[in-house]
């Protein structure tokens, strides 16, 4: 559960919260007024424009490094879409800096007395690992295990059932694998709002694309049986559905900061039958339109 009491009146140093000369926050180069309450995250900087081309009006376009941001409107709903790049290391930067923009007074460097909440919605690509999940389909992560280390640096509060599920997953791996997973959960309110007609699954977030996802080119894997262990995990019918590289970090950090998060996975590959989408750009574009329709439906007039 989110608890802001620790930082209630603590002034934040210039090295902990770095600002640019124009007052924008260091990496993502944004000012507080640049960010909408609903933030769509995408990995690929080019995908920002793929999303914002469906906005009725774009009011802000900014960028620095791999962090490209467009903010605008669909109907009356204000949206921000920001690219994170690949991996939870960048998620650590983006989510902390987005939160700082709305919950820290950048002039006094003190947390604001009134907390503001973001809805963080990931639109990303993913590979299914179960044979019954078709390519070119859409899946929402109800939860995510992380094999990356990011949440080892933050305090989490899991329920007893969640902790039990995490222990079951961790016990899947022999001790010599030196894997220390964590578990993070989608926001239940967003699941109820957005996921009623969309397949849900447990996602595995990994810290790389090749060996961490069981791929081998020339470098030899140190965990050759990783994929079978992941595919065969079954906790009372709960299985791993797909692999990607950001969701667990988004869910974990969003919960720590008091925000709501949900992850839409566009399934472009199926690792169980070695199939890949024939037209990934078109499939992603189709699902961007679907997801924007879902997000904006309550605010759109017909």
C-alpha cells in the first residue's frame, strides 16, 4: 500500500532531484503542466507518433534521449504518451520523474501536501509462451513476475496470497540459477474498467531480449533450461502467459508511488510454436486504435 509519510516534509536535494536550466526534470525534459493524468507508455520512440496521430489535437511535443513525449486530447480526455525505451532501468527513470512532476514542488523541493494520482497505461509488444495464445492477439497483464532487479531497491507490500504465489514461482528454479524474482499486480480498478472482454495473463518481465528470454545466438547461456521452467510453471492453474521487458517494473513502481497501472501486450510472437506476426506494424496500429477507444470511451460523445 502507498505511504507518503516518510517524505512528508523532507526537502529533496539537487542531486536527488535534478532539474534542467528551464526547470524541467532531468531525463524526460518535462514541466508539470506537460503531463496529463492519463499517461500511455510505449517502449519505441517511434511509437509515440503512432499513438498521437489519433489525437484530435496535440498541444505538446518534447523529447530528450529516448524519452519522446506528446500530450494532447481525444475528445475531452487529455492524454500523454511517452516513450520509455527498453527495460525496467528506464521505467525507474520515467515513473519516478513523472511522479516528481506532479507530487513534488520543484521550486521548494518539498513533496506537495495534496497527492495527485496518474493512470499509467503500457502499450507494448510481447511474446506468448503458451501454445494456446495466438499471435496478433491482445493480452492484459493481471500480474507480472520480474526477473530484473529493479524492485529489490524498493519496499513492496504483498498480500499473503501474493507472497505465496511468489514463493511458488521462486521455487521453480534451482538454487544455482541465482534468480530472485519479485511479483507486482495490475491495478484492480483499471482491470475491471478496461479488461472485461480481453484475455488476461501473468506476464514475465525479464532484463534482456536474448539469453534472459531463452534465446541463444553465439553467447552460451548459463541457464539452458530457463524457458521450459517458465513454460511449465503452474500454481493452481496460474501459468506464465507471455514475456516482455517492462510490465513488472511499471506495476511495482506505480504501486509504490500510489499510481494505477495496467499493461496491454500486443502478442507478436509465440515461443511455444516459433511463430511470428507477418505484419507487426499493422497489428500494433490496429490495437493502438482499440486501446485508445477503450481508454477514451467514458469521455467520448457519440
